C-alpha cells in the first residue's frame, strides 16, 4: 500500500508531522485434552496506529482495518484526539536514529514443518507423560502455538523501518496423585527452532516437578536463608524493572526515585537489557522509531539508567533509551530481552552452605500482593526445605514476604542455570541471605 497518500492527506489537513505503524500477525494454536484435539485455530490480525502533531498538540488513532477509507479515518481521528489535549506537548515527532542494527531472526524452516507433525508432537508428549509414572492421572494442558509477526514503521520525515520474526510456544501441565493429595507440574518453552526441541526432557521435567511436590507440609514461621527458583525471582524482578521506568519516577510512584548512579543492590546483581540479542525477542527499533540499544540497567549493584521514551527523556534533557511502547492511546515505557548475569556454581553448590533454609519454587497472588510504590510484597508459596545443603521435604501452604530492594541487597549469588523465559527475561536461581516465611 502507498503510505505516501496518508502523509499527503495528513499534511493537507494541517498535521505538520505524522507517522504510521502497521503490525501484522498470523497465529496457529492447537490444544489437546484427553487425547483429542480440544481446540484448533488459525488467526490473522493486524493493527494500524497513526499519530501526528496538529496545532502543536499530539494526536493518535488506531484501527484494525486497512482499506480505501482507512487513511481518511486516521487523519480525522488524529485531529479529533489532539483537540482534547489541554496544553501543547511535543512540537515534533522523532525523525530517526543515526544508525539501526538490523538482524534477520526469522526462521524460514518453522512454517514449513507440517501442522500434522506439530499435532503428532503433542500426542507424543501426552502419551509419554501419562506413561512416565503411575501417579500421573491427567495431562491438564498440552498446547502448541506458533506466531509469525511483522512490524512496519513509516514517518513523514522519510523513515522506513521493518522487522519480521516467528516463534513457537509449547505448554505442558500434568497432574499427579498419591493418596488424597494432588499436585501439578507445568512447563513452557519458547523458541523458533522446533527441530532442536527436546520433547522427552521437557515432559520429564514437568512430571518430576509435580511428583516432587507430593506430601507438602508447613514449616515453622521465621526468617530463613532462601533460594528463589529462577521463575520466582524473574517474577519479582519484573516489578523491580517496572520501577525503573522514568515515567514512574517522574510521577513520584517508583521506589527508585533519586537512586540513579547509587548502589541499590548487592554487588552480585548485574542486569542488562539486550534487545539486539539475536533471539525471538529481538527488536532493533521501538514504537517511536528510536533505535534500540543494549545497556546495563544495574551493574554490580549500581543503578545505571532508567528506561526512557522520547517524552520522559525530553523532560530531563536526556536521550530516549529506545524503550517507547504504545500503551493505549499514548506512548508508555516497555522493556524486553532482559538478562541477569548468572553465577558459576551449580544448584547443588549454591545450596551446599545452607544448614537450614527454604527453596521457593512457586508463588501465587503476587500481582495483588505487591506494592509497586514501596516494593513490599507478600504472596502464597510452595517449595522445599533445605537441610544440611540438600533439598528435603516439600513445603505447601506457606507465605513469602519481603521488600524488593532489601531482597536485592541481601542477594548472595546465583547458580549457573539461567534460562530465557516467555517473559523475555533470563535469570538463574537466586540465593537470598534471609527472607520471611510464614508457616505454622
């Protein structure tokens, strides 16, 4: 489609500068339940977002239709939304970065694998899980999904950007019973190379996780040396990264206000955002057309930067860090491809010094159990006791509570088993000097 027509219409209507973004995606989803296909769907979708400067005010528009009247609609909506802005804002849109680091992350082989093979993979996983142990009584989730997405960005300054990627997600949930108790194990894998996917190891991990939880008890309440499973630490870290947003800082709603350049965590903590890493989360430009960059967020415990978009950077006389993301009708702050530097020890070596402690493997209710302004949190948890450097009895019906900054300051180290998750965050199991555990 000729997008020059959109820019001509916008200019004719008095919009001094404009931009348009088109996002397209194709999705395949297959789910098994009790050896039958419970859901099979193929969906194509697209989203068109346009924005511009009208009489010194920023306006935006969104639609899912791309037809002969689309450009007229977008121009009118930009003018209409700009009229609701009380004060003049951005005087100009971003013209473009000096350099962009493009990479090809699209795997041509993935869509060529027949759907029948992908369905057969699910059947094999379900059969293997049910046959692996007599205590496995159900496969609650067995799903394969595949997404191909393309993003295009154009502006009235002549900037043209495009990227395309694809990936698959495999999900497996199993239930086990021993007497009256029932426990579950759950695994998710995201990648773009299906041929390298080890289905047997994936199934075994889910089943082993469920069986290990059988017979859970409550420990005595207290403060224990605590090891957080990488998924748990990653979930908590997601809230910390939300506080790194310059928008939250400027609105006085972050617990990291005034902490830039200061030591806010243990020296063992180094966090990098690396959007230019060649994987399924690669992105070389943000939603404002700014080139993304790899950067330290925390280095040896010192906060190195906040995440900025163009607006928040302008308020402080800084440059955008390439973290602009659409959030409804305005540009917000986002992040992706976050890597926490792992340690060198194995998991066994990490817990070896702990005489009596707790290993937390699962948490629930964290979304409502955390205060984003203070970093205080409390949530339900499961895990295992650690006794004399070894995993002992499983724990159930306990609570984990603390404060994000205190937790990071009490960080003693990581093991070497980092893994990139569907959340686009990679981290390892974390050893915290002491955390409050509520039990009996």
